[in-house]
C-alpha cells in the first residue's frame, strides 16, 4: 500500500468533513422526500466532498487502522464511499429505470414501483400471481444486469482497498461474519417449527389456505392484513406515539431537537422516514399518516430511530454518532416498531 497514515489533525479534519457530508445528504433526502424540493440533487454534495471518497484517502486511513474502533470506522466509511462512487452511475440508472418502467397486467398499466403495493392490496389470488410474474420478468430483464455489473465493479475494487475478498474486507471492518452465521443458523433451527406453525395459522386465518400452498405474493397479501385496518386508523398514529412515549417519560412536544413533519404535501412520500440531519440537535420524523397496521409499524420504527439519534450524546465522536454498527439504531427502531404488534396481558 503506497499511503502513509494520516496525522491526528488530518484525522480530525476527515471527521469534520464526513460530518458535513452526511448532514448535507440527510438534509437533501429530507427536503426531497418530504415534498419540499422537486429534485434530489446529490451530485453537488458529492462533488463538494469528493476528497472524502478518494482511493488514496481510503488507503491512507487503512494504514492508520490500529486498535482504535473510531479509526476503523473512518476507514470503513472511506472504503464504502469509494465503492459507492464507482457504482453511482449504476445506482442512478437503477433508480431512473424503477421510476420509468411500467407493467401491463390484464390490460391495466401499472408503474413498476406500484406493483408490490398493488399485489398486497389485491384480494384475487390469480391476479396476484400474474402481477408477481411480470414483476420478476421485468426485474430480470432490466434491473438484474445492472446489479450484476455493479457487483463486478465492487469486487474488482476490493484488492485496491487491501483485502483479497469482499468478505475479508468486511471482517476487517470488524464484522464477525462467521459468528453471525452461527447465530443465524441456531436461531433458524430453534424457531423453524414455531415459524411453520404460526405462519400456517396466520395464512389460514387471513387467506383461507396454509403454508404448503402459499407463494411469495400471498405472504405480501397476508402482511398487508386489511382485516386490521379498523384498529390502526391514520388519524390515531401521532397521538398513539405521543401517548406511548409519554408513558415512558418522554414528552415528544417538548423535545426541541425533534421535528415532527406531519403536513400533507402532494410530492411527499407516503412512507415514514427519519432524517438525523444533526445528531442530536436536529432530527426530522416525517410521516403522511395513511393508516393500516403496516403504516403504523413503519412510523413507530422511524420514531425509534428518531429517539435514538435525539438522545445520542453531543460529546461523542462523529463516527460514534453517525457511523458504526447500525444494529444499535435498528435495535431502537425495532423496539418501538414491535410495540404496535404487542398484545396487552388482560388481568
Ligand atoms: Zn430502520
């Protein structure tokens, strides 16, 4: 590797630069997906911070990795930034295709991104099957070649970053992949029977047939659970979150760093999301409440991310606030999400 490790001031400058880069990206995502800005304009942000994702930068940070977890996180960030830059045109083409493609089923034309929600909303099983078939044909024909190409580009970049395989690179980022695989196998083994029994019962209750017969498109329909809509009204979502947090001693309305965006806007995405623009000082929780169990789950999930970032200590280093193992923030998100399907013991 040709690079010298960075000095301490250089590391601090890298941290500060990465902090602004991520803040600007999060703000841009927020503005676009909240319906406040038409174009998602990432190019200018990437250009402004191009030095963060240069190969030499990643290599130099790699040379600095010692026992310090923070430095390793900075190296990880630089490597992913470099690989992301190499495949950005693929990602842009994929996004454009997904937005443009349309499928025709039973004489009806449906935008590609609406096919999955349409399957979930479709009570007729035959039509679900036809929608699913077309979805995967289009994916194989138009999207998968680009995914494969991006994967090849990424694989070719791995040796430049100092590892012989993608897996070895991620193990050096600190992921115990073998250990994780063993945990996953043990979890699957111990829950296999429970899963089969529960899925079979849920499918029979919701759709009238069991697991043996069910296909992928049936599971999407089952998860949609229209029979529960009445219990998950759109107008109760925000009050339910406010009341639930209040029971835990969190007063949502007095959290000055949490910005709840519930306004209706035509271009706003219907899906809830969280944008931690400044951690912990400016965290956006965005929702256009529609209702239904799945919408509640997504909203509480994003509220979990919001409370995690809003309660993160200001004194931590950038990599501790913004980077690191996403299991931490996903853990909080899942905790709040699962409140929506918990049953209350009756006494
Ligand atoms: Zn999440």
